[in-house]
C-alpha cells in the first residue's frame, strides 16, 4: 500500500490475525475512566476528612497495576 507524503503507516493494524489496536483503545478508555473517577472522588471529598481511606488506596493501586 502506497501512502501519500507526510503519512506514516498505523502503529497497530486491525486485521483478522492482530487486534493490537483494539487493545490499545480499550486500555486507554479504561485509564481515562479510572482517572475521571479518582478526580471526581477527590473533588467531592469532605475537606475536613483529608486522610486517604482504603478505597482511595485501592483506586491508586489499581491504576498503577
């Protein structure tokens, strides 16, 4: 396949044998949802209870892993 000048081939091709592009998209969307959840939770937290609770640690550890 010939591409016009200035274009490069895709990093991950979607074909019958390789679905790497779908894996990248799914993991990116999941990471965005996790980060949005963490941001909303930290925004709605009561300012008088500024300690990190067990569910905050679980969100952070799930995001890292």
